C-alpha cells in the first residue's frame, strides 16, 4: 500500500465527530518508502451508524409473530394477504426511496398483522438501505444521532419508545425523531413503527386543560402519520384471504376457524394461549396473573423466575397453598413454557438476568390478561417482590403505579430504593407525592433536596411551593415573615405549617426569585424544549381614526352612498370582521357628528358581526320606544343578541306571551343561558290561571330545540301536577338527550308510584347497552323499593362488565347506608379499575436518564374521593388519616408515617 494511502486512511479513522484528527501521525520517508507511526491516541472515532442491511434481518428477530403449525413443508411465514393499509404503506415507502424522510405508525390491536405488514413493505429495499431496531427509548436516544441516511428505524410496539411512565425518555425520543426527520443531511430515513390503539390515543389525545402536557413532542411526531390496521378480515380482505387459502394450509385453517374474521390473531396462536390461561390450574393461573400484574404496574418484559415464584403465592388462598406439592414451581414453569401451536407459550424462557432464570409473557396473553385482571387488586406479595427485583429504570414507574392506587407509602418506598441506586433520582417524585396528600412541609423539604441533588425541575418545584405558601400567608411583598406572624396572631393555626413550608422551600430568597421569574414571564414548570415552532405572526390593525378618515373620503366621493362606503372599509389594511367593535365605534362617531341614520346602520352592522356592546351603545343613544323599535329590526334580521335582548326587554315591559316566544327564538339562535334568564318570567306566568300548562308547553318546545335540562324540567312540572305517565315520557326524553340527573328522577318516580315497569325495563336495556347512568337508575329502583342487595348485585355485575360509574354508585349507596367497610373495599376496586384503564405497556428495558424532570404524580384524586366518602359516613379521623397516609397494600388505611429526606452526602475531605 502506498504511504500516502495509509496516511489518508489512518487520519480518517482518527477523526472525531468534528473532523479534527485525534491521533498524531508521524511519517518517515526514506528512498520512496515510508513508515507510519500513530503515536498518541486521541478522542474515540465516531460511532458506526446503527443497523444492518435489511437482507441480514430475520423477520422473527423483528417481532413478526410465528404462525400456527400445520403438517407439510411450508415457508416460515404464511403467504401474505394484502389489505387496504398495504397500498398506503407502499406509497410512503416509495416517497422515502425518492429521497424524502417519512414516518409511519401502524395502529391496531395486538396480533392483527401490524409488524408483518411493516416487514412486507421494507424487506425488498435494496442496498444501501439498512434497518435498526432499538429495543427501547434509552437505546434509541443513545444511537439516534448516529443514524445515517437510507436507514429504516424500526419501532415495533412504539409505546415502548414513546410512552415511558415515570421518565421523560419517551418525550426526548419523540423530539429526537422529529429532529432526525427534519435533518436534510441524513435524508432519506424511514421511521416505521407499530402501536396499540390505547397508547396511541394517550400520546395523541388533546393536552390537559391544566398541568403539564406530558406528550407534546409525541403528539407532534405522530398526528397525521397513522395507518389503521383492522382487527378482522372483512369484505374485500376476506375475499383476498379465501383466494389464497389453496396456496397455504395455515391460511385455510385460519379462515375456517377464526371467529369474527380475526385471522391474524388465530395464525399467531392467540386462541390457544387464552384457552391455556383460562383453564389452567390455580398455581399456573397464579403465575400468569402475577406476570400480567407485574407488567401493568411497570415492570419490564423480562420477568425473573424468583419474582414470579415468590409473588404467585399471594394469588393463592391458604387451602391452595397447602395443596401445593414440593417443587411445585418446577412443574408449573414446565407447563407454561412450551410453545402452543407454533408460537411461544404463556411464559417463554428468556436470557437469564442478574436474578437467574427469567421469562417473557406472551404478547396477546398480556393484553387479554389486562382485561381479565381489570379492577383486581394486586396482592401485597407482588409489591414486595417487585421492590426486591425491579431494575433501576422500573422503580419510578412502579412508584407512579402505586401512587395512582393511593398506596403512598409504597410509592415512596420505591422512590427511596431508586435513590439508593441513582442518588440523583427520586427526590422530586417524592415531593410531588407529599403534595398530593397535603403534606406540604415534607414536599418542600424533598424539593429542596432535589434541587441540591441537581434534579431537573427541582427549581421550578421549589419556586411553586414557596409561591403557594406565600399566597396562603397573604404575602404580596417581600415581608412574608411579618405577614405570617400577623396571621398567626389572629389564630390561623394552619398558617404555622404554611410558614414552615415557606421557609423550607427557600423563604424570602426563593420568593424574590419567583417574583423575578413571574415578571420575566417564566413558568414554574419545565417542558421538553421545542425549537422548531415559529411564533405566530403579529397582526397589525389600523386605528379607528384612520378607518374613520377612509370612511369619510368614500362618502365624499359619492361612489354608491353609505352602503358603498361601508363596503369600502373592508379592504387590506382597513377594518375587518375580526374587529366588530370598530364598526360600533364608527357608528357612535357618525351619530355624534349628526349622521344618526348612518350611525345606527353602522352600530347594527357591528352587532351583526358579533360586537356584544353594540346594542348597549344604541340603547344609550335612543329613547325607550325608539330603542325597542330599533331592537325589533335587529332581532327580525336574525341577530342572536338582538333576539335575547328583545326578549329581556319585553319581559321587563310585562309583555309575557310575546317575551316567551322571543325567548324561544333566542334559544334556537344560540343565545346563552336562556333557561336561567327566563325563570323569573315563568314564575310570573305560573301564578296566572292556566299558567302551569303554559309553562309545561314552553319547556317542551325548548326541549325540542335542544335546550339542556328543558325536558327534565318539563317532567318535574308534570310529576308535581300528578301527571305521572307524561312525566315518565319526558324523563325518558331528557335521559336520551344526556340529562343524567333525570335518571335518578325517573327511578324515584317508578319506586314512589309502584308503577312504571316499562320504564324500569327501558332503563335496564340502556344499561346493558353501556349507559352507566341507566345502570344507576335500575339500582335506585331496587334500592328505593327495599331490594338493597339486588341493587348492589346489579351494580357490581355492571362494574364487572367495565362500568366504573356503576361501582361508584354502589359505593355511594353503601356509604349512605353506613356500611363503611364494604364501601371502602368497593371503592378500592374503583381506584384499581381507574388505574388499570390508564395503564399502558411499559418499555422493554428503559434507561433512566439523569438530568430530566419526571411527570407529575396525581394521587390526589382517589384519596380526595375516599376522604369525602369517609366524611359522609362520619369517620372524619379516618378520612384525614387516609388522605395523608394512603392505603397499605393489604387494603387497610396506613398508620402515620413520615418521609423526610436524608441529609445531603458531602464528599469526604482528603487528609493533608
């Protein structure tokens, strides 16, 4: 090799990301020869781009499901049946081959063919295309900056990369993917993923009205990039399937046996998995349910055998445990491990981890188990086992799951263990937990500890706490201490704790910093940085004086009179419809200058454009009768405000019948709060002879126009008049329009009159169709008739079918009957069911990244509600204790406990 070639290769290999050589290269030339010596190693070479040529990938390594096994020599994958989403996916792939970067997410339930569709779309991409499959958000973040052009970034089960409870890795991953797609120097790349519908909705749904937007980056990445994969083969898809059954016996069996067209799921062996689970003996079912619960609480996909074996005992009663033979676990794992119909068994062996042998729960069985375990409380044995075996990155996720269930001490326990492993993690999460249970002093102490440990978001947390404490102490200046003493002197004992919080969070210094931050427009929250969104363009409007001058010029020109002058104002740079008040002001100016007719026309035009103050201006310019005549013209012209204001004016004048008609017109046009505004008039009409019928007629007309509550009010009036059959009919109409209060009214009517069997049947049918309010109504009929146990059984059956509100109704009934223990036990099921609905599949092995803020913890809602229930039953002491300390994992209210941060660890001084 020539010396200059060796030199070029050596220096190129030594360059870092900036292109600056990291090694010193010395060249000795003697008589045309050369010796190259690389003397000093410098910075490491840039990382190789992740991924391998697509032809080197096995589809099963990319999580394409293995199909069912049938006799015969067949390829590893069944013949592929193309469906509607395949054509759209092929079009996206063609775009990337032409040089554009793109992202596509296939959205569908488990085992519906999403991953197979993705593989079919890219398997034939030619060189230089490569494919990279990061296992989770942490691996993605570590490698995404090295991704080169012509790379398929494979995100199977993308919820594992983008939705990471207890960590912001998912948001950081979404932001990094957006940056990759915008990077012109690395085009083309294809981000191709699959995801379940529930996490898709959680990532792309509307941001919350208050609090942090935890998925802003993911929403921007995903919205508009989804392709839906149907659950079943129907229509043309089913015809295409049957046309291919002769070519593949697996397709023929699936087409013949799959229920409801769920061919892809059958091919993956899902029915056999579910059957194995549902018919398993107690110890095997315990292992599977333990695995399901561990996953939904936040544990990773690799489940240590010791965890499952220990925690599974908590799923067996005493008699079942006594019946277990010696070595039961060996036999149980031997039964759940073997493949079923060509796919992995319920718990298939994984690579051993630090805790020894490990297993992975089958994907479809996990999703099925989340349904069967819905609302079931995990036993204490599982929480203990999770604490003993959870990897560092899972500890904060499991803490968040505990907090959702009101297990405050358990949640803190997991945070403390996370701190043992990573001293920079966990403090801020404990601060939020303490705040959620009203323990603000401990929250402030943990926020200060988090700030000292360098946790991101700790400063914002500390400023928020000191600001809130100062507000409660009525501090509007720097003299917070003096204000606190003043309020304490008046006997406000609770301010003693607020003062302690204030001082623990930093006192006057922190308040001063917070005030500076507020003046600078800084929020006390920390969001993932988003630098690619341009601010909205500023829009400059002309002044009213300039618009008035333009108006007068048009008038003087004589081109078309006043109408043309008005139309002439709406030009670029002049008054537009976004400023209807401009027309009103121009009208007032014209009136004051003597052009009264033109002024009223302009004011009316302002009213028609939506200026709420236009009619008030006209009222100030016109006398009573003249104003009413002008207002009639406005109302007759279709103006919303005009109709409502005319109805109100006629009400004041005593023109009741005409006023009632105009209130209906106003209602139809969308005038706000008509039912509230008309109450006084209706009360006056009720005193007249025949007034009650007139009122009922008016409410019925209002209901026909879609007025909320109108049908229910009409029903109430009919019931008060003893017209029960008509009342029941109108209660039905109210319920059908969404009036939940009328359900209870109808139930009371049926129970009180002893009639209305048809109404009870009607409510029962609606309840079975999913109407939770109707389910409560059926229960109230039983309850009010003395059939209390029947009412509770009915509500619990509806709860088992997924109706959480039915369970809440049962809790309220039990609480009203002073059955405290039953009410609290059932309410814990409500809390567990609600938490289960929020649960999504966590990442395979996410990496906790120091230096990122954690999502807000919300344990407040279930404990708030539980406190209310206990208070209503007269248990104020227990209510306070539950709110502050939460539940224990065994179901009881926790005894008092404290959680103060440990003293900061100072580096030891070296001896001189």
